[in-house]
C-alpha cells in the first residue's frame, strides 16, 4: 500500500543514551541521527505485551527470540492490507511483523541489520562464496546453482535469512520453493531477496525514564506551546471550557495540559455502551486523580435501535459514531451549558482527515461544541513521553496491544486487533456475535458474512 505523509517524521536516535529523540540533538548534548521510517512515521513505545508477541513470532519462525534484554523498542504502524508494524531497536529498523488475515497468524519480516544481535536457528539458506557479492551488494536472488545449504523446515513463501559460508547474514528474502524441492533444482530462484533501506544499529540498554530525560527540552517546548494555545483560545471565547475525554492517551495528555493552563475544568465522557470496562474505570481514575467533575452521557438504546434498522456499522458506513456518541454529546452540552468550548485530543498523525483539520472547529453534528486541539502537531511519542514524565494513569488496554481506544467492536479495527479481542474478551464478543447472527438470519446472508467478518464492509 502507498505510504502517506501526515506530518514531518521527527524520530532521531541518541547513540550515547541509546534512546529515541524527537529532535536532532539529545538533552545530553550529543547529536541525534535520523531514523528512516516508513510514513506516516508515528512510532510508539513497545509495551511488554508487544515485546512478548515479537519474541514469540521470531522464535516460532526462526527458533530464537528477537529483542535483546534491556533494549528500548518502538513500533511504527505502516500501511498494509491489515496490520504491519516496523520494529525499531538501537536506532535501526531491524524488521517488522505483519498479520496474515487468511491464515490468522503473524509473520516476521526481518532486515539484515538484525543479524548484529540475532542468529536464526531455523529458516536460513547458505550460499557459495561466489554468490555473496551479487546478493549482498546488488540484491540478487538466490539461484539454484549458488545454493550450498537450505534448512529443512523452509516452505515456499517463508521468510528466510541468507547466509555466507562463514555464517554472515548477507540478505533476507522469501523462499520460492520448499526445502525438499531445492536440491533437485538446476536453475531458477530459490529465494527472492528483499531490499530495504539500510539503517545503523548501535546497541545499548536504556529505560523510558532515560528517554524522558533525553527529550526534556522537546517536551517542555511542546508543553509551553500547547498551554499558550489553550489559554489563547479560552481567553478569546466566552464559552465555558471543558475537556472531551475518551479514556485514550491523547485525551489524557490534553486533560493534563488544560489543567496546567486553566486549572480544573469539567470532563465530558460519552459512554456508547460499547466501551471496554477498563475505559470506564480509567475515566473515574483520571477524574479522581485530578479532582475533576465528570459529565457523562450514554447512548442508551440508540445504537441497538439503529442496528435493527441498518444492520451493523461498517468501515464505509459508520453510522455508529453519530448515533451512539455525537448526538448524545450534543444533548448533554445543550442540557448543562447550551454551548461549550471543548479541548480534544486530536492529532494530525492519526489520519489524513485530521491532518487537514483546523485546530479550532465545530463538528457538523455537535454544533453547540467549539472544539480545540492543543496537541494537533504532537506525535504519539510526544504523548507517551509526556505521560511517562507525569506518571499519568493511562488506560491499561494499551498494555494489551490495543493501540486505539474505542468501542470493542469498532469496524475500523484491523483483523489482528479483532482476533486479539475475541481471545481476551470472549463474553463481549459472544454478545456482539449474537446480534450479528440475528441480522444475518433476517437478511439471509451467507455463513461467510460471519466467518470472515464481512460485516465490517458494507456492499452496495
């Protein structure tokens, strides 16, 4: 899929501190080198569950875990048919993991840089010395005449390491044949080599506290700009200020910035009735931690009433947001303030639509809410480093690889996330499936509509 730029890619790496830096100079004074990411280039910290998944994928495929102990790891989501995330360690993109929907499994996509600290036990080929220069320097495929050894577990389509006779990694690629077929080949490609942008890996242990310290000036400048923006917007408006809180990381950072700029203001939370329990608890925890009033509104039966008319919401037919969230929110504001000013956690790096959005605007449905986005130009790493610095109570769902917080059955979720939710929250998913089953039966839809989660795309 074609990459899209939503803003400048800011990620750099300090080789003295072994941490990511959002500027070209670390707080320690050392220069920070730019990390070549695939756009949009909005990386986030890898939490223990992320690292565990990465290690499991690499161990199952190559026989060994990937991530060195003590290393900081970032994940950069990139365009793909479902979900793919680049893995950044030591200032280098050392590979990626990609979810294969048809097989319901993850696959690793290593890069040659990973060979500095990783040795495959399975799925590798060894080539003759004479084939090394063309493969290593020109990205040539591994041809049958140059093959010296192929590890027995390799199957057609597998990702493999390409090794020299001395065991040095000279490339990576995808097998074109099974290991059992390769010895009989006299010509043709055995492995199609994959070429990636080269990047420098420099190892070293570090903590996220170290990363916060390295970005001290960056965070202070971002904070000061956001606080001035909040004060300016609030000063020019006669509307009562509020914070629109979703239970996600971006709205939590926005809440902290508004408190710093204006003091305590009310939180607004729209409970769609389809929230994870952790999200509702996070609203209470944030309100209690900072001593804030919460104005809640629920969608009630609106979602299910609309479901009976239209069927499930889909990626290309998201009637759910206006029905279960925006319309109830409009009613709440009308009841308590008539109109209000709401600071929201919108960021340009989230989508093309948000990149094009103004920082101050009115939603076409919630017309009695003037919205303002203090962190419009922040990256996800700005957000996370700020939350780490403030030791803020972020939603524990992020530790379960839920990188976006919303309704548990959101049709815009990728299939990798949906499969994770099915596994972790069987009761929630069972309830959703029962509603889908009723609609399927009423409409005479095929079994595949349910089996393949085809409800997520509306036909016609």
